[in-house]
């Protein structure tokens, strides 16, 4: 994968943002001021003035803004988490991942997926790689084969249920931990005694915090569990789980879009506020609440926009 880093001044940064605004995506990461996704390149701009170009078209896009100093950057920052065993990527692993937590519209979905060592090459042939390098359409095409081939579990927490437990004081961390634990339990039961070499959870919390969230559960998966960030790049089991979770999220978004009568946008940016305000004006607060994570700031922003349009 090509990669380049440029340092731009404020004027060029403004021009870059305007140039790629049609491809804008929401990326909730520290220091990020703008992100865009092209078919063959991802562009991330930071407060420091640095812009990271990644993907097959990275060098082409970077060359458009090339008066800054071009650097050679590492392909991936090192994942944070526990030390994995040697040749971990070749082992039989049960992986889990989630999506939807940063989106105002739509559910939270979690998937767990078991890939035996002798299935790894097959899974790669089916098109699995780091899901962040795949677009939604490609993931939709890959997911059915993965679900037919691999032992898996996918859980969809609807917005109604999400809002209910969040109102009780549950954090997103607790919600995710409970869903991960449940999905892992489901897969282990389906394996009928077969045990993975390891279980890898895409880390969203430290081990102690994760297990504190689920300490009152009657059955907790603990044996051979490892935690790491960027886990989808460490084993295809997590990459497959990420794809299955993403497609479950997209399918629920399709259902909600039909109810809303418009294509619901992803993320939590200004376009989301505008869409939410339209639904609020057309169908009322209860309808909007039923398809959103109501505690997000977008709810209040949508109310303000709707009030101005009444």
C-alpha cells in the first residue's frame, strides 16, 4: 500500500479540504481535522498541518499538493495491546470486532468469527483483508461467503434497546463489552468443544476495564483471550468479524432508511444533523429517536435546525 505524508500551510490545507469535500468522511481520531475516502486513496489531515495519504492512489494524490515536504511513513502504526505469540497470524483464532459506535443513525453491531489455521488461505481468497481497506459494497459482496464458510455470531443492538440501556447509565464501553462476550460465547458453543488457539478482541478498553464491565455476567469468556488495537490487521479472524459486523450495520441502516424515506448518512457530522432535522420535521421526535443514538450531540443540533425551519 502506498503512503505519503505532506506538511501543508493553512492556505494549502484549506484548498485541499475544499478539493476533497465531496469525498469527506467522519474520522473521530485525536488531532484529525478532515478526512476523505477516494476509491483508491484515503486522506487524513491533522491540526499539525500534516496530511497522510494512503492506498494505491496515495502518491498520485499527494503529488497534487507536493510543495510540502514528502516523507516516507510506516505502512501502519504499531498496534497497542498485549504481546501476541510468534506466528500468531497462522493459528486458529476466534476474533471479534464491532462497528456503529460513532454513528448517530443506526445500531451497534458486534461479530465474532472463528478461522481455523487450515481456513486462513481460503478466507484470504474470499477477499478478506483489513476491512478499513474495503468499501461497503465490497464488504456486502464478501460477507455472505464468509457467513456460509465460517462459524460466527453477529449481534445487532437496535437503537431502541441502545437508548434504553444508555439511559440506565450504561457506557458505550460496557455495551460493547457485553456484546463481545455474548458473541464469543455463541461461537464457542457452536464449536462443540473445539477450542481456538487464542481469542483476539479488537481492543476498545484495557483488559481490566473490559472484565469489570462484564463482571456480573453468569458466563464470562476468559481462556486464552488477547486484546490488541488494529486487530483486523493481525489475524483474518478479526478482519472477517469486522466485515460481518459492518454488513449487519449496513443492513439495519437500509431498513431504517426505508422507514425514514431517505438514505440515512453515516457518521456524526453536519450532514447527519441536517438529515435528522428533516426527519424530525417530517415524522416527529419519537421516530427520529427510534433510529438514532439519542444521547449524541446531533440530537440537540437537529432540534435547533428544525426549530429554525419551522
